């Protein structure tokens, strides 16, 4: 019998645009935010409330970012979150928000309906996981109720996407499938504390950056991961909660429930 996770009903019939926090606006994050803007437009055309996105990043655009990340020479020296959101708002006529800081921080310690992390180290993922599980909702604002955490991670030419739920989601009864009420988050699926990461430091040029990461690893991973989120909202259920990508072998393997 196949396993299925039915989407939390609030994502299907929200009272307001779904609140989304994107943490990191670099190689993957800049691609993800652009995909979310397309998703928002498409959802609204389908009668859905769409998305209200806030992007967090305290980093600035450097010349090494050009080409691999979605930034222009004119934006060098500016905050990544600010220039990315400004561009998206102008292009799509939106009112999304940019936070030129890390998450969580004293200026941003709440949560959203969907958290999307596009960070480049395990330490940041561990901090995000601890925060979202200890955050207490006190003002009754349903725009801050967290339902899903979507994480993107990659190396030079491989990567993974993991969609998790922080709490159990009540599932309808089904005779055709085994329903899964809890999706393991990235910090539950993998032992992040054991990850041995090398601090390579910032790249000084695009050529140096391309020695560390393939040109299309971020954009490919972003498209696949956002497609998973799209299916979660539009199909009402999913049979996979992530994937592994290997551009070297040109393979994509789903993470089955």
C-alpha cells in the first residue's frame, strides 16, 4: 500500500496569502524566491490567496556572486535580500518584504506558515530547527502558525531537498493508502551535528566560485524543490517529501514517505 501525506487544510483554504519565510538569498535562495513569485501568480489565477514572502539575508552582493546567483553588476555592494525583493516586487507588482538580517534574530523571532531554508551550513539549520520548535505563538495571528519547513542543501554538484512538518497534521481516513501525519524535518532525517564542514571562505571571483559549486546545481535544485511545494498546495497530497539530486550522474531520486 502506498504512503500519502495529505496537505494541512489551511494551505489549501487560507484566510490570507500564505506567509513564507525564505532564509538565505544566495545561490539557491535567489532562485527559490523567483520561483515563488511565479507560484504566487499562478496560485492566484487558480483562485488561491497566494503567497506573502519575507526574505532574510544579512550578506551583500559581491562580484563572485554574478553569473551563479541572480544579481547584476549594478547591485554589487547592496544587501542581497533587499535588491532581490525589490526587483521581484517591481516585476510582479507585489509587496513582499526583505529583512537584511539573519534568522532568527531579535528583529525576526517569529515564524510563518512555511519556512524555507537555503543556508550553506549545518549550524544554521540546527539553529533554525531549535528556534521554530521553541517559538510560542501568543497573539493568535494565524499568519505565524508554522506548518511546513522546506530545506535546500547542496555540495558542488549534488544536493537534497527535504520537506518536513514540525507537528503532526491530522489526516483523513483512506482505504487506498497509508496516511502519514508527520513528515521528518531535515534535522530529524539527518544527524546535522556530525556533519564535517569545511569553511572555504568567500570566493574572490566567479571562476573560483565555480570550482566549489556547479553553475546549475542551485537553479536545478530550486526548481525541483519548488515543484514539490507546488504539488503540496495544488494537489492536496504528496507521496514524497524530498529528493536527492546528482548533476554528475544526471539522476534525481525521490525521498519516499
